[in-house]
C-alpha cells in the first residue's frame, strides 16, 4: 500500500514538473467559431435580410481564417463570435434611418499555469478585435456626454423636435481617403467617408437641457399633486390586500398544521403592528415632504426660466454655432463656453444623414474596427510592461497585422 501511495505521489510530482517545464507559448490552442442561431422574430428582420448580412459575416470570418495565427494558434485559444443585433426602427425614436447592425468579435485567451499545476486558459482576461457593422455607437460610446433616453417619455410634448444623445467630439488622429482613425484606436470605414457625427448647436443643447429639467419638474408635480394625496387610499388598499393574503395563507396552513398556523398568525400580527406604525408615521411626515417638493419645484422652474433667458439672449447666428462645454465655471448656467475657453470640449451628435436611406437595410454602410489589449487600444503603441498576459496581446497584434483588411473593408459598398 505504501509503495502504491509513493508511486502516485511520484507520478503527480513528475506531472507537475513536466507541466512547469512546458513552454506555454508553444502549446497549440483551439479555435472555436460561435454563430448566432436564426431567430427572425427576435431580430425583427426578414429571412432575405438575415441571409444577406449573414453572408457578409461569413465572408469576414473566412478572411480571418486565412491568418497563420488562426491556423496555428500557439499559446492561446481563439474564439470568433458573430451576431446580428435586433433591428430597431430608430426613425420612430430619433427620426433617423439606421440599417441592420452586426458584429464579429475575435477573442484570444492565453494559456497559463495554475497554482495546482494544471494548465488552462485565462478566461477572465482576453484580448479582442471587434468588427462592428452599421453600429456607429461603438465609436461614440466612450464620449457620451448626455443620454436623452429619458426624454422619450416627453416626446408627446415635443412632437416636432426629436432628441438624440450628445457626445464630446472624438479626435481624429489619422485621416485618408479610405478611413478615419480616432484617438480611442477605432478605425471607421464608411461609404463616401461621410462624417459619423456633426456639430451640436448651442440651441439644440440648451433646448435639450431645458427638456430634462421639464421632465424632472413634471415628475415632482406628479408626486406632489397625485401620489401624496392618493397615499391614504393607496395604503389602505395595500393593508386590505395584505390582510387578505394572510387570511388565505393562514387557512391553508391550518388544514395541514394547526399549531404552525397559530405561530404564523402571531408572527404576522407582530409584523403588521410595525408595518402599520411605519405607514402612520409616513403619513405624518408628508407635510415636511410637501415643503421639500415645493422647494424643488420652485428651484427647477427657476432653472428653466434662466435657461430660456440665456437661449433668448443668443442671436440667430450664435444659436446655430457649435456648442462647447466646460466643467469649470463659465458664467453661463448651461456651462457652454467659447471655443478657446481653457478645458473646453466640442459637443457633437450622430449625423442624422450618415446612412443612405436608398440602400437596403441589410447593406453594410459603415464598419468600425477596434482592439482591446487589457485596456490598451492601439496595436502600434502597445506597452507590454507590467502585463502578465502579454502573450495574448502580442498574438492579437500579430493577427491584426496579418489580416487582409482591404478585403474586409470591401464589404462596405
């Protein structure tokens, strides 16, 4: 028995020794391709549109598979995931046309030696190359300044004035006839190299800020003039429903365990006393709460009035000028500044005319390519110092440089 135990220990030791001596960078990894299942109802597109954009994705994947890194992935596992995103009719929301968005994501996972001596991939990390189709929000998401999604509920009040998200203007660091490269490392390839975003005017910005305050004001008034007056009726109804629910549960429990039912009743009555006391105190506290709401309503209305005064003080020419924003005190309630103000940043919105409405919604009109190497985004300036998983980043850079981007870009047509 001792000989068997010793043999097992020796085997485990030798196995760990072999694994420790294994050059992890030489391990041939696996390549997996995850395709999205066809679900036309979920995607909100036709069969023909699904087939057409799927074909584009398949062609891109075929080009990716031509790389030697994909054919022989040393030291890493590679996962290629593709998806078509649910088609949303943006015209109903922002009054702009958008084609069907899709995505190809390449993820690399480096082999590492775990504490127990086994070899596995570091799945909690990973480096990626993303190829986004008809999805310009990928470029601007890092620069979001103001999301106006909550204003959709006010659309009935402003039927002639659609709203959109606002962004700080990204810097273009490389520009030619084929594409633009931005400071966050994303490359944008589009039809006719149209601008993805356009300047946001001072008038658009101030009007939208006014709307956000109007929304807050409307919600405060609902609480003050509807919720609080209805509170006694609401709490009484909740109390009746709570009592009804208890009675039903008590009767059912009494049929199978009378003793347990009585204990349940005692606990309910004890808890109900505390609940009713809390409700009574809340009703008493509404007077002070009303005062707070009235103050909030007054302050909000003052802000709206002041912003309207600021807007009306601008000439027609100034209203049409691009908005520049600063977090510093600018002397303007809107926080807008002159272009040369220290620390100021230009504001933009998605170009409402970026996409060509005459083209089928399954056509590729823009492609955005981005990389992520543990928080670094430029393959030409990757700093490996301090990166414990630099092999997967280095493999990704090799893959990126091997890919035939001209053939991939050709999908934009």
